[in-house]
C-alpha cells in the first residue's frame, strides 16, 4: 500500500489533516524515509531515519497518533510540546489527537524541526553508555 492509498483509506474527515502532517514531516526532516508498515499491531506511516524508526503517523478508531521517538528520548522536547499542545493527549513517545484544533500545524512544524536535529544513533549510544556506567 502506498502512503496516498493509506491516507485515502482513512475516514474522510481525517484525510486532509493526515496529508498535512505527512507533508510537514517529510518537508522538515530530510533524514527520514516514509513507508507503510505495521507497528503496535496496526498499519501506519513509519518514518525511518538511518538505523532507527523516528516517527509514526496512525489513525485508529477514536483518534490519530503521531509517534515521536526523539520526544521519548528528550524530556526538554517532551515538556516543551506538552505545554504547547495542551489539547492533545501525550504518552511517553506519542501524541494522540482528534482534529486540527488539538494539533495546530504551526506547532507540529516546530516539533518536527526540533526533532530533525536529533541523531537517534547518538542518542542511543549515549543512553547505553550512561546505563553501563551505572552497572
């Protein structure tokens, strides 16, 4: 399935927002390659960076989700965008939302721009180094 087919298969009232979010991600993070793939038991748009998954965009029964791995690894990014996206529901590494009001595109563009600067391989290396120092 192509990305266009995936978006077109979603409820009509979500298609424009999903398209806009997809465009923001691919325009503002040149490190990623989008594909349709399963994650957490459902098909979604997966945005892979070299060596790692970086983002995911899904649409499920009651909401849509933007999975943001850099946010999971950065409390600074997490706290900043949790404060800016007050109407969305935050989990450790994803943001759940129902509509454009909960995910203003200008703020999402800033989020992706901030995350695009994060090298996930370096983040993982630093995490593993800090973990081995504790042992």
